[in-house]
């Protein structure tokens, strides 16, 4: 029977495991649950006994050197943060994994809703109606456009990008993608057009920004890049806000140069006086796109299945692996809870 250290902070175990899954976890494994004491002391006490960790605690090299049995860390926070000595893990064959793919479909579905609302002004038309200022018929569609057959763009094309792409198929769009971590043959196999960032910005009516934030793309969508976009084109921010210059976004949306839908912000909660709140060309969502209980509970199922495989000496199949070539460049902020 393997030993599992269970410390799913910032989540609770009930958030990610159903009652049945928790029963299976405790029946098949010897559980050591974090007891709410000093976390560093707790890990120092137990690290030498565990085969697997389900959690996101700080794991530096001195601590990991004592983890002689450790096979994998399942990060249920969902982001690969710089709180683990990844190189040490790679050198010792310790896998660092996350079931973050569970968020792809919930975020993809809200992305499609945002796309339609940006294109047809659904959210703004509703606001006008509530105020008694609604415009009927053609007058209410002055800035509307069709998604069917449109030219769309993606910045980033990981799990989330691919999930959105699947939902877009019925619209028969032309899709250009910028993602320097992927190959041309991969793009072509997915039915999308590989493109430079400048091409995606200049040729797309609506652009999904779904790239992970890295040391090289933080703040990448600045005024210079936004100038490349078509007048009235839409930008949808759905992963992390740090990839964009929000001051520039506030200015460009206020001037009507672009439309914006965003589920993420540079600081959360967003300041009440932030200028982006007052723009008539934005659709704002409070980092809720992936925050569904059903998605979180799927996390536990994916972890359990991969635990079973690894106990049989097989590689995990469900969870995304931290990769030596890229993990050091990731710069996402940790979630509080979602």
C-alpha cells in the first residue's frame, strides 16, 4: 500500500474528490493528511514516508533529498509555479503533474458565449434594454457581425485553445494560430493555419488569448501590438491577464478601437475605480470561467486513475506533465481558489 500525502491547498479535499473517490483513495492508500499545523514542519516530518503528494506545497531541493520514496507530485492548484525544484525532480525521476485539463471545456464554453456576445452586442443590448434605451431591429445591430465564415485567431493553442477550436467547427471559420511552442505539422493536423503574432493580430476579427504567461510574453499585448488589430476587432482574454497591458486595453476599448471580453485581470478583485469598468466596449467576467464544481471534482478522478497507473509501473495518462524545457519560463500567478 503506497502512502499519499494529501494537502490540496488552496482547495479542500471535498472540492476535488467526491465522497466515493475519497473512500477509494483512503481504502487503497495510506493517507497522511495535512493537519493545519505549520506546513514546513509537517512536510519535514513526513516527506520521507510518502510515495505521492497531492498538493502544491513548497518543495525545495533539501526537502526533496529526503523524499526517497517520492514518485510524483499531483499539483491540484493547476499552475506550475516556481515553488518546486523541478530540475531536482527531473534528475530523480519524480514526476510533477497537474489535472488542469479539467478547466478546458468550462472555459471553452464561456469563451464561445463571449465571442457571440462581442460579435452581436448581446450584453450591451441587454444593458440598453434595462435602461429603457433599447434599439429595435437593424438599428440595434449597427456594429454586429457574423461569426460564421469569419477569420479568427489564437494566441496560444494548448488544451484550452484546442477545446475552443472544437466548439467553433460549426461556424466554419478560418483560424490562424500563433504558438511558438508548437510545430507547423501539428497546426496543419489540427486544421488551423500557423501564423506569426503580427498576422494573427492584423487578419483576425476576433482573437482568443489563451497562452500561458511566460518570462518572454508578459506584457506582450501592448499598444504597439494592439495597433495592428482591425478597427472594432475583438480580443478575448481567457488564461492569465499578465500577457496584456491593461492600461492600453482600457484606452483602446474606451476609444472604440477594439472590443474586449476578459475573464482575468492584473489584480483580483479588480479595483472599483479601474478605467476598464467604464468602457462601453468590454464584457467583464470575474475569473469564473473555469470555476465549476463539476470540473473540480473531475480533478480527483483524473488523479486517482493516474495513481493506479503509476502504482503498476505505468506512466500517467490524464495529467499534464511539467516539462524540463518549458516549466522554468512559466510565470502564472497562483489561484486563490477556483
